[in-house]
């Protein structure tokens, strides 16, 4: 039963725009006939690429040996960072910076998962085999993962050309913040830490690259999402004319949410690989690669200070940001923080603002675009502060929000940092949300819960929702002088072409590179309405080809560009087609052009529908009979609009920038309950209202809101890319990086407020897709702050963390409870264990076995080679697996403190493409019942891919291996696959696998 | 248990959506790769390759299975159903597809084949599920676009349509 929140037929008077027109895209997708990159057939002989990646957060590369891989049948080429540094130029970023970035690590690796070597082989399986054979030797360096710590003078430095990891610092003063703070009745400050997350599209990065000898460049097919300003970055890196880098997007892309912007460095590497291999090369990223090394939103530390009156009117704001971009900057980074600069004061009437931006490098995955693009981080700080001001002035937070919001009569409103807020009535939207969402009932629920002593809170959050980015905003990272030297950057050009063929059939092409948003449907609606047709009469093709299509640097799908920009361009192109056809028709209908109208597939006199000519006839005339056209009308019908909005002006000398064209408004409130026993936060009720101006298709718009809610819920409760202090990455699978499923996502109640169309876009439409990224994390955080009466809320709200915030009087357990074999911090990729086992041989014999490489080689699971090294050590090669990963390790084990034949200590290390491990252990041999009781303990730490797939899985696999080793030892000693070692593990494994382990 | 030569290519014959298909696979080739790149049935999608996201769900001998955790050679002789088999004989949408279409229950469509095949399996076993039951049944499928609300509505609609069809038969 449909229960759509946005009313049916928002603008029924205008034909199809505003109607819930079912999606055209579904026709192929629901039949399994989509056209994603991996669905597109490739030439026979196309190779597949795989990457060797860094297991270390920070290390010098001391050697790369690819000889074994290159000797493998089916392996065609290997590309290293040294090749990239020779054959390409560093990929440029929008400002002078000390980072040389080539897509592959050169000299140093700077994060776990960083690509080090690319290899091309006949298929994906062989390419991955080859990658495993490439030996990279590292010298590990200290790492830094915290953005504030990274700015300390003694922090490990990532980039040798800079003496600080803070590669850009800009200070902005808008209004008179010093005066505002000096004269304020009250001031307060708050520090927030916003975590690292992404929205991890279901389709990973995918590209097919082929060298083109005609142009000397490359033909690329990929799911790159734009902005196509980055096309220039790729071409410059490859030392190509831009026209020689032909990029095509297929018709479907499996979600992006910003992520597929930074596939571009891979494209550059794949071009070099394809050139070297002299074959087309295809690459489909895997999930571990995507989670560890593709794109994340910058985590951020913000110190926010507010000046305010005793009645809660905020008069000044200071924001000091440390924006953590990981190991490298890749265009258009550090854009998120600048995209939001103009709306640093959110929707509030605050005229004094000071902003300090630190752009910081750390040993983590580099950043990219993620839905919300700088907004979640900013609004978390601002909206947490509004809640604090309410608490400190003893008011209801909703009253503080209401009091500070811009008034309806102030629109268009120029915010102090430069955003020109186009339209809205923020207070009205709040009142409509509060009324329709029944805040009064929620307050009653809260009061009842609190009366029972339960921890219940209500949170509020407001947000300005920017859409269609000004391509000039990133220049705000430069000083005024630098901007002057570089020349002006502004605007955001959108391109749509509408063509009518000789039988009156309508074709539309556009540059919006959709990833599931339903752009084909929406464009068909818009164009159909302009031409008096139905959406079914219009064929929309949104696969793109830089060699043939209309496009400009702003092309792509990001920052809610479609509804303001592409919709306007479509409207403009269709209007031009309409005007041309009207002129041709006017001559045939004998009426003035101004009196020609388009209805139901006919072109007719506006005041006499019987004086009509079929639409297709006019299309036919333009093609079949140019001579019959009015004198100044060109034959054929094909109009390309390159649409831009004059409001998108460059950053001015005062660093004011209208960062986006259209600004929607969102307001949410929610009730949450915190379980004091478990720390679990439950969303009891969540209400969300978004004014995005004209709604093009309620079905599509509602899908964007609900989708944003789901990913924002993930960011609030589940999703975080976790790093150890040493840079070890821990979130490499969907079992570690948790995302919401249908089972845990609560219902959201959507309120549809009165729309305030944008005066600056053709249809009045504003973006709708990012609103809940802004509101939900902080709305829930404000509710938790309200429930617990605490200030410092850090996402995601994992129960263990929340539990620490709840002061409990419960006494600690009398003794630590450590389950058998489960010692060690939960989730941390450390494996500890101990046990004992009876071996049917005297200690001397067991001792000799343990020191004999030949016999050990038979016992060690997966051992390919084992040799004595020094007096009491081994080196060897073992193949080990844990869960979905399996690989070859070079291991070295040294025995120390030898007391033959009684005891010894072991210190060991293993390195391979899957990661590194360092460990130590000890064993003791005790004569017992004619045999030997072997007592042992071990402790192993992991990094790299093995650590990323999760401690739980790795621990299980490690115990299994040790079990196999010990049983091998018994067999080698002459026992009959003897009794299991003591401890419950092997029994459990046997039960699990249903037989012998 | 049959042991296969690790470097050899072995014939795999199966029935895909009612039609016999044949191809060759190395022992380690995943069923997803076999379906997509050996046979050319690209409707089944691969999104995590570790059995968590459910995008690759197909039905093997009437059971919903992760094709990314299944080897092609294991499917030799099996009867396999995928998204490509959900349409009516005349090519129009079947009940599941129609319900998804009418409810805006897909956006990018990458996870959709897995949802449809999970539901195709589940609604046979539970023709009249509650919302809570559907949420649990779909908890092994990840969608990052929709927020699930429309998928749940579509599931209820599809269940109803399938029940009505059964009554008519």
C-alpha cells in the first residue's frame, strides 16, 4: 500500500512535471538488462588489472621485485610508482601544495591500502595471482592518524616538501567577530569530532582503458561521476591534449554518493598500464579495495565558539576546523569545507563570523566526495552549539532555533560569508514540521518516559541545503592575491541537447551522469511538457562521451546539481526547440508565432485548437524540406543549451562566496531513548521536513529523502572507518563497516512543507538528496545530549561508547571474565592464546623436531619453503588464509632464550601482500607419561589486509592454524593424528566442519 | 568428492531460467563470473564478493544462494533462476518487477537483482508476510539508495499479487 509523504501531483496544471511518473530506467534494470561498466562487452584480449597495496600506514619502499609475476604465463605488464613518476606528471589540485600524487606510491606509502604496483594479466584471477607474487620491501615509519596531533611540530611528516602536515591554513573574518565576542553577554565553546565515513555504493569502481594510436591518447569507459573539471586533471597528468582523453560513461552506474569522483587517479594509472601492456585493460575494484582505499568524507575536529545574549540570540560564531584529508589531496579536495563556507552560519541571522580552516594530511585513506560534502561536519558543530546555547540559557532548543532563523521577508538573503540564500520561509517550515509531525505528542511521550526514570531525549536540527555548486568556490582556498593571479573562476555550466528527428521523435542527451536518481525520467517529463508530448514520446540518453556530447567542466552528478542545473538546461534546450518549431508551424498555420501552442502531440493556434498540425510533421519539414522553412530558420532541429546562472559569481576580495545557486531548507526533530544497561540508543520517532522548491517528480524526490535518511542513520549509528593509532585499518569488509539493512532502519515520518521555489532556476527546483546527511547525525546527537545531559557526543553511537557516557553506580565485576581463548581487546586485530598438548615423544625428540626445518616444513600449515636462518631461526614462505583473503607470506622466526630441551621464546614476523604481522610467544616441554606435555602461549599483532578483514575472523583462522600445526606435530612425532590439544577450540572447529579438523 | 584439475577448464552445464546453458570454468571460477562473463547473463550483480550484501543472490535448485560464494563447477547440473527469468512469457513485468516499479523501489538498480531473488524465494515460503517478517527476510540484502521503505512496500504488494495469482490458478 503506497503511503507517499509528498502529495501526488504537486503541479498538476503543468502537465508531467510534479507528477509521480514511474521511472523509465526501471524497464531495463528490473529485467536485468542494465548497462553497468562490467556489463559492457570488451574486446577479446582485454586484460584485467590488479593492484599490490600497502600493508603499512607509513613506510619507505626499499625494493619492488616483480620478476616472479612477470614470469607468470598470462602476465603482460607491471607499473610501479617509479614508472608513474617518469611517464606522468603529478595530479594537480586547486592550489599550490607540497604533495606529488601519481596514483601509485612513489618512494613512500602513506596509508594502508595505498596502491603500490599495478599488474595486468589475462583475467582477474591471474592478475591477482600475479599481484601476490610481487615482493615489496618496506621500512616502516611512525604514522599519525589524528588531524590535530598531525599539526604538532614533532608529528611524523607525510610529505617531504612540507615541514608541516597542515598543507593549507586560511583564516576568514566576516563582519566583526572580535567585537561581537568582546561585547557579548555570554560566550561558550565546544569541540566536536566528526568521524570518517562514506556511503559505499553497491557498484565499486570500474574502468576499461585502451590506448588510441590515432590521437596518441586513450579511450576510457568508466563509472567516473564528475565533475568533469577532473577530466583536465587526468589529461594533464598523462601529458595529453584533453581531446585525446576520450571518456565515456555507460548508461548505468550503481550508486556513487560522491564516491566515484576519485576513481580518476586509477584511470591515469590504468592508462599507463594499458600503454605498457599494449592491450586494453579492465579493472573492477573489489569491496576491500573500496572500503580501504577509494574515497571517504574527511573526518573533522571543530572548535566552535558562540557569542550570544542571555535570551539565546547568537551574535557571533567562531569556527576552527581541522579537516583530515588523509594521505593525499586529490582534486577537487579540499572542496567540502569550502563548498559550505558561504553557509557557515547555516540558516541563522548571524552577522559576525570567523573561520579558520586547517587542511591536514594523516596516514589514512585520502578523501573524496561523499553525499553531504562538508555539510554534516559543519552542521554538526553549528547545531550542537545551538543546543548548547539553549541549555546554557535555560531555554527550549527549538525556541533558540526559531529565534535565530532568518525571517521570510529577508530573502533573498546574503549570508555573512557570501551565500545568497534564494528563497524560503524557514520559520514556517519549522512550524509546519512541528504541527504535522506532532511535536506535542512527542513531548508527552518524553515526559511519560522521564517520569518512569527512563533516559529519553528530544533533538532538533535545522539546515540550509545547498544545491548546484559554484565552480569558483574552491578558489576560496587561495588568498585574494593568488586568485587574482589565477584568473576568475565561477559559474556552473549544465548542458542538455534536445533533438527532433525527421519523424518527430524526440531525443534528449545530457551531462548529468546519473547513478540511480531517475534523471532520464525527470528530463523526459520536463521536455515532454515543453513540447506538448508525453514522457513516453521522449528518449533520454545519459550515457556520455566527451568526444561527442555537449559538456563543460561542471558536468557530472554531485552536490545536488541535477534539479537546479540539468533541469534548467533541459528546460532551456526544449524551449529553444519549441520556439523554432513554433516559427515553422506559424507559417503553416497562418498565425503569429506568439499564438502557437503545443498540446497532445499537436502544434496548433492557441485560440483555435482545430487549426493544428501534427508535431511530427513540423519535425519532418525541418529535415525533409529545408526549402519550405522560413528564411532565417536553419534546417534540422537540434538545440544544445549550455545553461549557467549569473548569481554564481567568483569569490570576492573579502572572501565572500556564493557557494551554491539554490538553497533548500530542512528541519528535523526526533525522540530517542537510551538504554542505561546496554548503551543502545533507539530512535523512537523521527520527523523530517524539506523545502526543496518545485518538486519535479514526488516519487524520485521522496526516494532521495528516504535514501539520505538511511545513509545518515548509518553515519549516526554504525558507519566509521576505524584506524588504530599506528594507522592499522580495521574496516575492510561489510562485516566490519556496518551499514543499515531493512531490519534495523527505523521509519522516518516525512512532512511536506509549503515549497518555496527558487527564483534562480528555470523550474524553481532545488536539490533534495543531501538534506538528511546534514540534519540526522546532529539531530540524533542533540537528542542523546538531551537524554543524558552531556556535552560531548561523538558519532557513531555505538553502544559501548554510549555506555561510557552514562554514569552508572553499578559495581564492577569482582574479577575480569575472560572466556576461554578470547583474551585481548574485542575487535582489535591482535591474536592471543595459550594452551597445552600431549605429544607422544620424549622432550629431546620434540625439541629436535622444532629446530629441524625439514620436519617443520611438513608440519607448518601452508608451508611452501622453510630454511634454517642463523643458529636458531627459520625463514620461509607460507600460504595462509583468513575468511575471504588468502595469500603468501614471507616469514622469519627466531628462537631465543633457548634452554634445550625445556623451553624457548619465539619472536617472529610475516610479511606479504595481505599484510604484516609481528608476534612473540614461548613454549615449554615437560616430560609426562613417557611423552611430552607442550605448553605454549603466543601473541600476534596484525596490520594490512589481514587486519582490515576483522579481528574476529582472523582470530578464528589463526587458532585453526595453530591447531593444525600442533596436530601435525603429533603426527610427525609418530602419533595417530592424536588427541586434540586441550582447550575447547579444536573440538569446536571439528563440530563446525562436521568431522576431522 | 570429485577432484578437478586446478588448471583445467571444465564443462559446466546448467539450466538458466528454463534454458539449457553450457560453458567452461576453471575450478576456482565463481558462479557470478561464470554467469556474467562465460554465459553473458549480466543481470546478476557482484557488489561485495564476501557474502554480506546479497546483490548476487540467485536461486539454485529453488534455494536462494549467494552466487559470489558459489563456485561455477558446484552449479554443474543445477537449475538456476536469476532476475532475467522474472518477466512474464510476453516480456512484461512479472509481479515482483511490477511492484518494484510502481513503488519506486529501486534507484541505481545494482542491488535490485539480489532483492528480487531473495523475495522470489521468500514469498514462496511465506506468501503472506508481515512488515516485520519482510524486514528480517531482507536483512541479508544491502541497498544504499532507497532507505528500504519502498522496497518493503513493494514486497507487500508483490506478495498480494502473487497470492491473487495463486488463487486464480
